[in-house]
């Protein structure tokens, strides 16, 4: 049994991670400022004596005696990380420094939830971990993309300079239950629109691609990375089946038996055209690969939204 700190633990991925690690018998401290996360996401864990919820902003330092830190705190949906971009940069940079400083002080392992956005609008396809990316440093996505890139830099500088026990995971588009209804990311938005028989708003011509991964697979990947030895990453975690956004919209309309129509809206600035992870490194180093099909994941997510809408 380990003592584990999860920043951003009341968010979408964080809440699933809290649940999994608690079920495995660990003691969890969940730290969150509830910007995009919600107490409801961890409501069923609150009565467990091994679970502690702490309201705190990772821009400010914190102090706990733990064996592991998962650093997930950061809004992840474009409409949310662009609401206060300066705050997003600070969350990424100060959040990384505060996690690393605690790891340095108490000598624990620390994992950074990085992102496929470090590859920007990629010129290499599929993206492997050796690719340095194609990011616009002054665009509207930069607060997130460059914030996450700088957080990776900090992790590797603390590793080289102070020998901190780091792990860096680049998460690709993940979806599932517990995404906020107002989250704005593609799959949750399409499912909510389809269940309400409203138009599905596809940006651009819907020809851009993503490779959606169900949250249980992503969480298994994060836990496998934390448990790994002699490997710091970065490592891609995601699913390597690629779909256009229009295909995803059509699939969701069909799965939900919805009367919704597809309506096209302008493509947001710097929206990446293609994205698919190369998962060879994760398979080799972590013996991990995603198990849940898109159909199964979409059905589970739809069941969730039927309950909360
Ligand atoms: P989310 O927005 O649901 O969760 C983020 C959590 O961090 C929320 O609970 C939020 O309240 C909290 N938070 C934000 N700023 C904070 C701050 N300053 N101090 C304390 N808490 C703060 O997003 P998610 O999808 O669960 O993403 C979790 C992590 O995984 C993020 O770091 C994100 O960048 C990364 N990630 C997610 C995806 C994905 O597809 N879901 C892809 C790549 C990377
Ligand atoms: N998208 C869309 N309609 C929506 C939300 C997103 O067409 O309501 C598109 C968006 O333009 C992008 C893709 O879906 O091309 C994935 O967007 P999301 O915000 O989920 O993630 P990210 O762009 O960060 O990969």
C-alpha cells in the first residue's frame, strides 16, 4: 500500500485514477482547485478513510508525506484552458515546479500528465516520442501546448540536475464517463448533443482526425508507467485507431439512435489536422496497449450522460 498524491484528482481522468488506486488498497490525497473538476466526480470516495480531498491551487506550494505524485492539475479542454490563458501557463509551470520541489524534498516518484499537444499540428504521422513537434508558440493553443512543453523541460531538468525520480506520459485524446457536460471536447459534446436531439457541431469540414482512447485504458497506462523501473519516458498513451471528426459524429448519431443533424462551424485557430499515437514504446516498455473498442467506450460514455443529463 502506497500513499499517493493526485493533483487534478477531481477532474475527469483524475477521478478515475483516484478510484482505481483506492480500490487497489492505496491511500489517496486528491488535490484540486475545482476549476474544471468537481467534488461530485469523487463523491463516492469521500466516505473511504483512505481518501482525502484537499482544495488547493497547484500554483502555490504544498507539503505532504507521500510515496508517489501524479501531476494532472490543468484544464485540458480548449475552451477551458483558453478562458484564462495566463493562468493556464502558470498552472503548468508553477504546478510542475511545486510537484518537482516536493518530490525533491521528500524523495518520492513524480509523474507528469503531458499531452499529444506537445506535437502541435504534427508533420510526422503517426507521432512517436522522438518527434519534436510543430507548435505555434504565439497562438491561442500555446498557453496549453507550450505550458505542457515547458513542464516536460522542467521534469527533465530536475531529473538531470537533481536526480529526481520522474515519469513523463504524453496522453492522447481520452474520453469517457465523468467528463463534464459543459467540457466542450469533441466526444462528450457530440454525445450530449445527440442525446438531446440537437445539431452536432462539427468544426471545419470534419476531415481532421483524432484517435480516441477510453479512460480506463489511459488510467491503466498511467499506473503502468508509474510502476515501471529504469524508464522515465516520455511515452505516448492513447489508442491508435484514427477517425475523422465527421466519422465520429456519424457514429455517435447512429449509436444513440438520435434525430440530430450534423452542422458545420468554422475550424478553430491552429486545430491539428491529424493525430495518431505510435504506441510501440508503450508496448515495449510497459507491456501496455489499449483494450477497449471505440464502440464499447462510446456506449459506456453514453450510459453515463443519459444518467446525468
Ligand atoms: P479536467 O479538466 O477534467 O481535469 C483537470 C483537473 O485539474 C480539474 O479537476 C481541475 O479543477 C484541476 N485543476 C486545474 N487547474 C488547477 C490548479 N491550478 N490547481 C489545482 N487543480 C487544478 O481534464 P482531464 O481530461 O481530466 O485531464 C487531466 C490531465 O491530463 C491534464 O493535465 C491534461 O492536460 C492531461 N491530458 C488529458 C487529455 C485528455 O484527452 N483527457 C489528453 C492529454 C493530456
Ligand atoms: N471539435 C468539433 N466539435 C466540437 C468540439 C471539437 O468538431 O464540439 C473538433 C475540434 O475542432 C478538433 C477535434 O474535434 O478538431 C477534437 O477537439 P477536442 O477539443 O476534443 O480536442 P483537441 O483539439 O484538443 O484534440
